[in-house]
């Protein structure tokens, strides 16, 4: 589809997302890493630079989920203690005059997860910590009740995994058409709750690209699976069709496993990949970016020579000034 700027403009006009980010995010060539990986070309889609307040890939979906948030509203969402989605919700709900209450389950303690958790504690109105995933429903119920005492409540799905939020990631994919002279062979992205992968799949269909979307699973299969990504992608497509913007049906991403011992648990391959990326100036986290980049470092894409790596992690913001 050559009319991608028009399509992006129509989506923004019809759905009126809030303006939280700075778009487009940069697309950077990484020739040094490409040489090490043995591919012709590698680009980094820098979603970490989507905002001066707090960026990362979750911001694209939050632009749609927080679009009509009234002042004083309290967003309730769920995730791990190191969830960048939880932190992004807390930061940007506050920026729009609202607040956030978080229900969170424990995840392994890594430097990145610890920094995100500390920042979430500073920005959220309240956090309810479950003792395990098993007790998370009770933590969520308590968070919902706390939020009700603070103001009108707004539910934000975990990870921002909602068809409406997928439209933000679709827009991110449409940006690539103005940043590349031709389609890449593959786009490699972490697969957690599925919204980002769903938006990229829908975007490549809208652009009529033959590009493979490779989703590296870094969360349990009950959350990160083909059915969920398809449900999100087709749900977003139905939203667009209802507004008079029909798109081609998306192809399901190629899914590969990078989970290891569990969500948030570092893997040897992921940590090795993180060290490799850092030597070339790219800072990744252990939960998402490291495991996903390990897929590239292990030469699993040897049949693809022009690649885009979707860099989703953003370091947490500094402490607010007193």
C-alpha cells in the first residue's frame, strides 16, 4: 500500500489517540552488529526513544487506551514487578491528570527489573504485590477496590493487550515504509502479551510487504501464543473495517521460543546476546530484548539478510524532582 501516510492520518483522525509520544521513532542502521551476525543489513527500531518522559513500545498502545481519560481517573492494570507496561501506565496516566494502581506478581530480580519496579513505586498511586501468580487475582481485586476509593476507575489490560492498542503498533509499522527503501526480509520482535506482534503483522499486511514477522516468545505460552496474537490483530482489523478502513488479513507471525526457565528469568543465550549488543552501544534488558536478540545472535535468521530488530525496552525515568 503506497498510501501509508494517508492511512496513518486517517487512523489518527478517526480514533483520536492522545499525544504521548514523539513519532516516528528512529530507525538506526547497525552495520557493526550486522557484520557480527553475518547478515547484510540490520536496523534497530528504537521504540525506547518514543518519549522524553518514559518511552518503550507500550506507549503506542497507551496513546489509544488513555485517549479519553478524564482528569482524576484511576487506571488499574496488572503485570510483573518489573513490568514496563505498568510503569508506562503510571507515568502517562499521571501526565494526563490521572493516577494508576498496579496489581503485580513477583518476577526474578535483575538490574533492569529492579529499576523499573523502583520507578513504578514512585509514579503509581498504589501498588498491590501478590505473593505469586496464583494469588494475583486477589491482588487485582484489592487494587480495584483501592482505585475505587481514589476516583473513577479505568481498566487497562495487562501489557496493553487490546485490539484498540494494536492500532498504535500498526502505526509504528507504517512508519517503516518512510524509513526504508524496500521491505526487509524479517522483523524480529519480543512476544509477551502479543499486542506489538499483532500490530506489526497487521501493518505488514497493510503495506503489502512479503516480510516475515518473527515473534520470540518470552512469556508463558498461556499468554504468548498464536491464538492471542491472531485475536488481537483481527480485532484491530475489525475496528478499522467498522470505521470504513478495511485492511488485508494479516499473516500469523513465525513464533520461536526464547522463554528459558520462565518469564523474567535470564538465559545464558540472552545474557550473551545482551553483552554483544552492549559492546555495540545497544542496551537491552534480560526479560525481553536480550532473549529476542539471542535469536539473532544464534544465526537463526541465516535465510534472511535484511532485518529489523524491534527494540522495545526503555530505561526508567529519573526520580521526579522534589
